[in-house]
C-alpha cells in the first residue's frame, strides 16, 4: 500500500504484538491508570451524592376468613396448612399488584413508575405462619413509612373485596435501619483497569499502524525492494566516531558487520566509488559514513573519504580539520588533488578530501567533466572512495554525482525516515540510472539492532 505496508508484510505476528506492547508498556500503564483514577473519583463522589439507603419494614398478621375458623367446618392439618399458604400467596401477590401500587403512587404523588417502585419493595412470607414482612428500601426513611402505611391500607381494602380477608393486624412497630452498602468502587476500578489496558493496546496498534516510517527490515524489503547493507546500532549520543572512541563496543561491531557486505560488493561487482546519502536530513549520515570509512581502512584497504557537500561541509568538523580548500577548488582547476587530500590522523589507510569553499553553483561543478576525470584518477590511487553527499530532499547535487560513481547507499533511520520519502529518493536516483546498492539502517535502540538479522 502507498506510504506503508499491510499487516502481513509488516510481520504482524503474535510475537511482534508482544514486542510492540513491551516497547510501549509505559503508554499502556498510563492509560490504565487514567481509567482507574477516573472510575475511582466518579465512584467515590457518586456514593457520597447518593447517600445511605434505609430499609423500612413492618410485620403483620393475616387472620383466616371466618369460614375457615368455624367449628362446624372440620379441616385436617394438611388442609389447614394449604389454606394458609394460599391466603399468604394471594395477599403477597396483592401487595405487588400493579393497580394497587399505581394507586399508592398517585395518592402519595410519587415521581416513579411501577417498575421502579417494585425494585424498592420486598414481601417476605414467614415460614409456618400467617405473618408477612413488608420491606421498602429508599434513601428517605420518612417517605418509606408513608409508602408502607398507604400500601397496607390499599391492599387491605382489596383483600376484603377479593378474598373477604378483613383481619390484618400489625404485630410490631415500623422498623428502620441503614442498609450496609456494599461499595462497588473496588470492583469497578478493576474492571476499568482491564478496560484501560484493552484501550491502550488498541491505541498502541493504531499508532503503530499509522506510523509510516521504516521500523524493520521487512519495511525495506516489501516497500522499497532494496537490500540491507547493514544495521547500525545507535548510541545515546549519536554524533561520535564510535570506531575510535569505543572500538570494542557492540555499536562498533555493527559497523564491522556492515563493511563485510561493502567489501563483498567491491570484490564481486568491482565497485570502487560509493555515494552515501539519505532521503531526509534528520539521519546522522555523515557520522555513519565516517565510521564506515574508518572501519574499511582498518581492513587494510586504502580508503579516500570525500566531502561531497559543497554547500555545507560536515566532515571537516567531524575530523577536526581546518581546510580552506578542497573538492570545489580541484574541480575549478585552482589546485591539484595531491595538494589538498589530507592524511587522516586516525588511520594510516584513510585519507580525507574536504569539500572546499562553499559554492553556489555546486551542481554545475559536480556535473562537469572535470569531476568525472578526477574520480577516474583517484580510483587508480585508492581501493575504495566514499563520498558523503547531501540528503536527496535538499538539492540535486547528490543525484548528479551518483551518475559518475559505481553505486549509492541510502542511510535511513529507524522510526525517523518515512517509507514514502525513501521511495521518492530511490525514484530520483533510478531516473538517472544510478546504481542503488541498498540501505544502511540506523536502529533507534541498540537492543533492536542486537535482535535484528540481515536477510
């Protein structure tokens, strides 16, 4: 897909998912904590606002109709029990009858409906007796007492009409007690934490999917169709000559691994002049090129490192040189190459050709026949010539010089260089038939480069 890759090409495996989440664990934790905090605050203030609930209850006795207590009517114990059970069930149902409750609501002018009312109410039949316990749960105990009084009055009238039950006796006073509130804050916070993690995973994967930068070797393979020359480790301070300051470090080893491929191309394809450029400016290309040159010179090859940026010199600062003349002066015929090329104080097999004075017509100078002749002459003196050129997004200088060299290496930064920018840079080079050798990928984290294998 344009500007990116589909899930299969990016290698969205289960292992990759775990690795991605592990890298952004801090984001997952942050989102989960935010969810838990919000839920806890809302739950706490909600419980304060709602206040305590009260359970108001009353117990009353229902006496059997006279027809069942008449001495002339002989009933067995089982029949007597069945009659009692039937009376209690009928009266219990009567208390919950919608018409009765609607009348209570109307009489007390309550702002609730039947469904809400029934959730506040409970009728308990006391076993082996003709007693019922009516309970009303509400935040206002005074209102609950009024509801109970009205409910008993209305149900008694209905019971007399329907079942001829007249004798209902309240056997104790109305009781009111605070209902022990089972706080749901802890449970809700746990649920919110789980939900927060799920949301964080979704956010992480959306960020990963929307990130169109180069993140892995798979991006280079599928999106660009280029080979990987090497994977360079990244120091906390990137502007360093690692090959000199930390030659035994893992980062230095990544440079040594990279030059194996460069040496192989030199041997198999006869490549001697290589341009180092980048699709964008952000990558520390010049330092990477300088370290590659040092690593190659330590293999015994004679290496010339040319500063091909005639607009803004970089190599002179990196190697601490104060050269007033250089490549631009040689091309203009002001000085001979052997008078300008500087022997490196770092490696005996490494020479450096500064860029010279800043030139506004650098493209014309690099496109001249004199530049081509100069490179042909220098090829006779050195095993390898590396040219550090400006990024492809700035000027046409790099594209021009790539036409008179054997190959071009693109230096890209993991999670810094856009795939589309790299594709555009590659297209610029291919339009002038430049030989794009591949990509040097600078990993954002050293651990990434340790776990990365070049395929």
